C-alpha cells in the first residue's frame, strides 16, 4: 500500500465562477419569435434569470452547463466572430437551456456529436432560424462545419437538419 502524497500545500478544487446576467450582454432576444417559441410566456423571465460565464481560450465557442444550465461563452468568440454566427450560436445554446430546464440530457457520451438527440434538435431549430434570416443551404452547411467533426459528420448533420448537401470546398465556419 502506498503512503499518501505529502506536499505541504492545500489545493481547493472548487474554482469560483463569475456569472453575469445574460441580459447585461445580450438584449432583445425576448422579442425574437424563435426564442419566444422556446420558452413561451416565460421568455422574459428565463432570459432575465439566465447567467453567463465567459472563458478565455484560443479555442471553443459556447456551451451550456449541464450542472445548472448557465451559458459558457468564449470571450474570443464573442470579440472576433461575425454577428450572424454569434446570434445563431446563442440561439443554439438557448435551445440547450430549454432542454436543460425540461430535464433532458444535453450530452450523450456514447453517441457521435452529430447523432446526439440534443444536438439534432438544437441544430434543427437553429437551421430554421438561419433560413428565416435568409441563409442559403450553402451558408447553412458552412455554419454546420466545426473543427471537431469531420466532413462525413457534417453531411450527416446536414441530413438530420434538412440542409441540402452539395460538394463544396470546405470553408472554416468561425474565426
């Protein structure tokens, strides 16, 4: 039996989170029809109570905490990505907030990202919102491309969401 490691230091394993009100940084979402469809009459209250945590890293975009449903947003993504991508990413994460509030699973470790029911639902809604904004299938396909999925998975996600798949040059979706 090994003796316990004695370093002479104490390490707290609970990192403090600095959470901000969603509405401090993102205004007007309560008036968007697609967002109102997610939360109904509770839309304004949900967004008022939603919290956001910003993180600094060279990679990553946005996510939803499966602990308490708050949003995690890359400060780099916020500062450098185009407005339409930010809007669609925020809407996509609000879909996950809705799923979290309904007690649905957000993560499916045994499934590919593109086959996870939570992602399929969120991307379907996001594609619908992209179409409302006037995006073409080519633009939507580019939006679906992220570096953690390969081209075959992009095509599968496109089929799941009703985006026409064409032979296109791969373009990077986010900066």
